[in-house]
């Protein structure tokens, strides 16, 4: 599809439908920056993959190209990093969506179902309002809730066993 070159909106392709994304809020950007920093710090030590942040297409198939807020791709899965197309083509290892009033329902249902159906091993839902992060892991091709972390917790990822993020620092 072609868009007007003056169109500065962000779009995702979800189940064959073009969906316009709202610009992120200040709170959203702060949380995204802090999570990116936590991932980057971990990844610099472990050298086990890369973290990317929106806007970046994750092309799952011809009907689905979401732009998750954060995307982790392990070294073992780096073939999905398309240097030719300059996007991710295939299933990443971990996806993070930061909820906002305009995206919460879609992130909790439609996008979760899409990521699940394409076998994304780990999915995080970050809720700035309640200051929680829900971590889902793929078990028997379905997402199962691993844990809900809040500001009193240190988040631990099943996929990245040494990753520890004190959530108080993410939501302050």
C-alpha cells in the first residue's frame, strides 16, 4: 500500500486490516525508554541478542505486520532480521506491548492472539495505569500467564533467566 508522503501517522497490519496507531504518550515513552535501557544493559553483558523498539515492522505474514513497542530477537533466531528489507521478517523471541487507553483492548486480545498464533515464545503486557507487567509464555501453542509483576517486584523472564528488572525503577 502507498501512503501520502506527508502522512506522519503510524500503521500496523493486523489480520489483513490497516490499523492506525496513536502517537505514544510521555508516560509510554518513559516506560519504553527505561525497559529498553534495562534490556540493553542485560544484552551488553550476555551478548545473546538484540532489542528493537517501535516503530519497526514485524512481518509475520502477508496479513500481519504489527509494530510492537519492544521486540527481542535472540542470536539463535537472528535469521528473522532482514537486512534486505530492513525489518523483522518472522517470529521474534519476545514482544512487549505498553498499554494505552486507545490500544489496551487490542493489545490484550487481537495482538495477543496474533503473537500466540505465530509462536512468539514470550509476551509482556505493560500497564502504566496499574503499574504492572503481565508475562505470558507459550505452552502447548497457547499463552499461559507466567506472573504479574508490580512495583514491589523484580521482574524475571523465563526466556532470559538472568534478566532482572526492578519494576519500581520502570514506573517511577
